[in-house]
């Protein structure tokens, strides 16, 4: 395959997962920054105390973790769908084929050793 990014398959599962992951990291980082800014602003205005800001930040962080976990679950499910639809062999498929080949080799070797020489 060419290294030209424009020639890549838009349904490349690896690229899809990478882009979704980076998008999620960016969103989480942005959220953390915004929560900190918001808490600092509210403290400066005297609307909340530092302990209240800490509790707010903890609640928002918990919400972000829940959303991140849900996003990871959706990405995983969608990636599985793309891989299945594309016909790409999975690690499990390859492991099963390797086991089958090993069994066939063992059967052939067993037959060859039990055949009397002519």
C-alpha cells in the first residue's frame, strides 16, 4: 500500500480507531481545561468556595469518565462491525487457522511415519 495518506482506504479499521481515540482524548483534555477554568472563575467571583469547586470538578470528572467509557464501548462495537464487514481476518481467526495447520501437519507426519517404505 502507498504511504500517500490520500490513497488510504477510508474504512481502514486501524485508522478509524486511531482517529476516534485521538478525538476522544482531545475532548477529554478540553473538558478538563474548561472545568478548571470554570471553577477558577466561579471562585474568583465568590459564587462558590474552593471545597465546592473541588466537589464540582470531581462530579464533572466522574461524568467525563462515564462518557469516556461509553465512547470506548461504542468505538469498540463500531470497529468490530467494520472489521467484520471488511472481511479482515481477526487474531482469533488466525489462531484457529494456525491450530488447524498444526493438526494437519501432525496428521500428515503420523501417516508418513506409519507408511512402510517401498
